[in-house]
């Protein structure tokens, strides 16, 4: 379980780092994004390990990366700050 947690934390950090460098203008502060990716991956590994049990190392890492990606996607802001108004309003 310790290797799964460490591996998932590293994968979550790498995913968050890639997101920060790919979308710097659409994400909040870098430290928040890196922490969210890392902690989200550890939480995802915990949940996946609890659901599948021991002996599923690769599946646990996949679950960890999936949860980290979902949490990081929640941090993304819209591309433009301008609000669109409908013609009916």
C-alpha cells in the first residue's frame, strides 16, 4: 500500500505539473493545482485500493490518476472573462 500511495502521489504531481504548464492562464495558483493533483491521486488510490483490495497495483494507479484528473478539471476556469448575454434578455 505504501508503494501505491507513493506512486499515485508522484503520478498526481506529474499530472498537475503538466496541467500547470499546459494551461497556466486558466488555472489558479500553481501551489493549489499541484496540491490538488497530488492529494487527489492519493485519495483516488485509497478509494480504488479499498474497492479492489490488495494485489491490483496497476488498477489502483489508474484509479488514482482518474480521480486526480477529475479534481484538476474542476479547477479550470473558462477561457474568456467576457460574459455573453442572450438576445432575448
